[in-house]
């Protein structure tokens, strides 16, 4: 299982993942886990079994995205049909693996843009931070919608004040996810202290590309932890993959009534 992260701040959205493929016997190569969805100004991050209906994820997901161009006009429609296809097309042994997908982007409604984040999963999170046994049916849920949710809109408005304000969603192998969460909390505090000092010339990220570099830093620390572990494989490792979605100029920042 991989590590996937969706990170939303004033500069846009970063979707990130490691690239290692592995099983309980060891490493099994590398694969694409982050995918752009150009016609929806969105992207997808994938964690779980690397086969869908006998095809590798990079082939199957790319074909689904390509075929969705004329079929789905919203991120919700895309997510709903993708969830359905996963449930109906995954083979029994493929469904025996916990699989989670993030879909994030900017929806367009009445000449304005809004942040949306969805996830698809055949498992759920338990109170101890681990995942429940995988189900043979996928479900999808909206985690964030700045058009329909007043609290989410307020968070997006607050994001404009400082790089310090952000939202992120993280999933993947429990040990990696829990460790990454802790590292992000500590590193964000430390980096903000460094950037706030007057005796150096370090500064906060000024755009989506520099935000992506910070995300890669978080991932690299988790990857190094797995190199110094007793796990059977580098379940999280390899090059860090990212897809950057710059914030659109027409992002709606008006408060909801």
C-alpha cells in the first residue's frame, strides 16, 4: 500500500504519492499513482492493489480518464462512475486489498470555481488508526466542497491570509500515514519558525511549485524511515510523484450567506 496526500493551500492543490510497488515478499518495481484529469481541472491519487480487472493501474486509470472526457462534466459524476466501475470490474483477489483513491480539483459553477475533494475506498478507518478489512464494494464520499459547505468556504478564504493555513487529506499504509501526519505537524511548525526569523533569508513558498517541493520533503522523510525499518519491503519509497493544480483566478472567495 502506498502513501497518498492531497494538499490544498492559497496557491492551489498538490496531489502526491510515492512510486514503489511492493508485496509481502519484497519490492515489485515502480508505477504511476498520480494522474491528471485535465478536462475537469482535477487530479487523482491512487493507493492499493496495482491491478484492476487484470490490467495495471496506470493503464486502466488512464483509459478511464481518457474515456471520461465526453461523458462526465463534473468531478462528482466522474467520481461516482469511477467508484461503480471499480466495484464491478475488480476481480476477487484484487478486491482483497484495501484500495483508496483521492480525487481533487476545481469545479466550475456560474462562472466561479470551487475546491472539491472526494475519496473512493473499499475500507474504512478504525479508531486505532488502522484500516478495516477490505469490502467487495467501493463507496465514495465528499470530504471538501467550498461551494456547498459554509465551513469549507471559510477555510478557503482563510487560506488566502498565509501559507500557514491549509487543508490536507492523507491515506495509505497505516504506519506511513500516521508517521507522515506527525512529521507534517512538527515540520510545519519548525519551518514557520525558520521562515519567521530575521537573521536568515529563507522564505515561505511563493507558488504552487514551491509548495510541491515542501510536500516532496515530507514524503522523503517517510521514505527514509522505511529504508531503516524491519518491514519486508519498501512499502513507501521511490520517486515522489506530484500533480499540481494552480488556483484559478475565478476562485469564489465570497462568504456564504
